[in-house]
């Protein structure tokens, strides 16, 4: 988790309070503790905050399965939110690969508040080979 913490310093996930909890080849887990920056005017978690958490954890899972020197970019994502998040809630996202191919990866992220599944994101990543410009 220290490597990810260093990589995300001064980045959008860090600004959003996304914290790594567990990073293995099988799964990656991260969290946010909901505060004012995560809310929409109705005082529930904003859709962008759900995506920031889930997409960040999906990225960590993807990086663990790329060949050295390769990168990726998100080409599709689908988010379902099943319950609202409120200030003080701890949202824990767990990412697992559904597919890790040569050109694309598909990662599913389940977000829980305690025992309750509150959101699900499926993201497709396009694998990018190193270029001479890098």
C-alpha cells in the first residue's frame, strides 16, 4: 500500500481522500470516509465521488496485471448506486478482475458500507503498450 500511497500523492484520488487498504494480485481494496467534499447539494455522496473511489481501486488492480512499461486508459464504465452515502460513512471498495487480456482488462468493483452492498462499478481498460515517445 505504501507504493500506491506514494503514486497517488498530489493527485485526484488523494484530493478525494481515497486510501489504499489492501493490494494483492487477487483483489485491491480502498476506502473513503465521507465528508463535505464528497457530497452533492442534497447532502448525499455525489456520483463523481462514487466513481472516484471505485475507478481508483480498479486502476490499482489493473496496474498489478500489466507487463512492465505498459499503461492503460479507461474506455468504458458502468456504475450502479444502490444506497446513498452520508457524512461519516466509511465506503470500502473491492476490485477484482473479470478479464485480464492482452488488449483489454475488465474489473468489477463492489462498494460496501459495513455489510451492505451500496454500489457496483464495472470498468473496461484499454492496455497501452510502451511507445518510443515515453
